[in-house]
């Protein structure tokens, strides 16, 4: 009943050991990237589509649950890259140069479907409330 490679990866993402135990990261940027991808793997696992992960990408964009996991990736990137990208030494890193766009997509996903925010490039998206919404 051994875990598949992907399942083992997700388990280590869930308990945080994947990011913390891996000391081979070249720098903060690489660590941030791994943390963001972990959020995506967990999403795929929760939605039962982890088996669709391949070299071409995580899953089939045509599926709503797939594109929502891309939202998880953008949210993870926005959150995890904020700190390293604020440092001068990383300002020119590829991801840091377009982080504002990534965070914009992540924010869109907060109150719109991934299909609207990613597949349709935000066409028809409703703006999200700025503050906490009263129940």
C-alpha cells in the first residue's frame, strides 16, 4: 500500500516537510516556488485529479476544477514570492518582474472562477470586495 510518488509529494506538502526539509534550494526564490507548487499539488489532490499531472502541465485547462488549481498556484506564488521579491537582490528575478500580474489573477480568483480569471483573462470578472465581508 505504498504511496505513489505524487501522493508522497502531496503528503510532504501538507505537513510542510517538503519545503522545510529540502535544504537544496539555491535561494529564497526557489523555496518560494516550491511552496507555491505545493499549494497546487494539494489542490489537485483534494479535487481528485492529481493523476492528471504531467510534464505538459498540471491538468486539463478545460476543466473547472483544474483551472481552480491554477488559481491556487497564483495565490501561492503571490503570497510566497512577496517577501523575497521585496529584496533588492531578487528584484530582477523573472517571477518578481511579473508578480503584480500574478497577484492580480490570484485576487480575481478570490471571488470569480478560475475559468473567468485565467482562461478568459479576466473578461467579465466581478471586482472583489476590499475588506472582510459581513456575513
